[in-house]
C-alpha cells in the first residue's frame, strides 16, 4: 500500500514539473538564434571580413531571410541587411545594434514565459480536481461511479460538470492568451531611425523608414502610432537643443523595451488574480457536483443498506 502511494506521489511530482517547465516559443527561439548570429557576424566584420563571408560564417542565409514570414524577426533582419547594403551604413555597427535588440526582446519573451508558467500550471492542476475526487472516493471504499453512471441524476451531474469544466478551460485559455500578447519589435522603430541617421540619411528620410518599420512590425496601429509619437518628440527635442539624435533614439529604444517588460509583468500579475474567477465559478461547482455529491450519495446508500 505504501509503495503504491509513493508511486502515485512521484507521478504527481513529475506532472507538476512538466506543467511548470514551459518550452520557449518559436519567436523566442528565433530571437535568441538571430542574436547569436548577428553578434558573430558583427565581430567578423569588425575583424575585416566582407559582409558576404561574415554572413556565411555566422550561418546567416541572407537569401532565406528575404523570404521570411512578414512581421517576423527574420524579415526585420533582412530589411536591415538590405538597407545596410544599399545605403553604405556600417554593417558591423548595424548588426551589433540588431544583436542587442534581439537579445533584449528574447529576454522579455523568456521572462513573460517564466512568469506565466506558474498560473498556467496551477490552472491545469486544479482542472483535474474532480477526477481526483472520484479516485479518492474509490480508494476510500465508496462507489461514486455507481451513482454517476447508474442513475439519471448522475448522468445529469456529469453533463453539468463537463460543461462547467469546458467553460472554465475556454475562459482560462482566453485569459492566458491575452496575457501572452506582446510585441517583440517594441523599440525597433527608434533603432531603425538611429541606424538611418548613422548611415548619413537626413532626418525626414530616417523618420519615413522608422514609420515603415513601426507599421510593418508593431502589434497594432495604435502601438505603431505611440512609438512614432515618441520618436517625433525626441526629434523635436534634438532640433531645439542640438543634442545628438542618434543617442536619443538608442535610449528611447531601450526605454521602450524596458516598458514592454514591465507591462508583461503587470499583465501576468493581473492574470494570477483573474484566473481565480473561472476556477471559483466553474471548477469549484464541478468539483462539488462530481466529487462531493456522489460521495454523499454513496455514504447515504451504504448507511441505508447497513440499517
């Protein structure tokens, strides 16, 4: 008996570990890989290699990048590479900026994933409470399945509990999906403006390219408008004070990425509280219906038979 109990405890521990250890998303993996590749390519360019050789040694397939999915990190890098080759911008500096931006975006994605793993694991475990209650009743010597499967009332309880669990699953999944929404390209418009200025382009051309980057890679038109409004604000400050605009734009990009990280943390903290709503409204009644009522019915039936 003790060995069997220990076996089930170990299975439960492994299940908890598997639920909490969420894997990296496709975008996070892509950002990490591009960060390493661009850092290596930048170092090779600084050492004196030509752009084509540096890209080959860093496993950057430029032709494949050009055909990447629109809005992806690969498509963004392909656009920057094309800009560098056509404008004469220093490729080593551009790729170094890309590496820093990709690293920061990947770290934002990792932190959001880690913070979400706790609420997600708790939700999945709680969803299994009704089944655990049935198993507990069977181990205790009662017969909750006899009540659930042997009467019309039991089948009605099963239907209601199943509907509540399905509603809780869809409700919780929608909350988690909303909390996972983030924009890996946050701050990239400011980086593009700074890169364009370093390449010697006038401010109005740099601003136009930054606008295109914001439009193509922001999560929504509202996000693009807010980021461009911040860029315009710093352009105006630079014009009024004479401060170098490139430094302002790089600082703005870093602030945008930091703000994205804080916003993701706030969403996850809010999610931890919001997930209690479907658990309390749906899972708890389903647990009572499937786990408690059959036990009570079994106890009453056993008492009546013994008397």
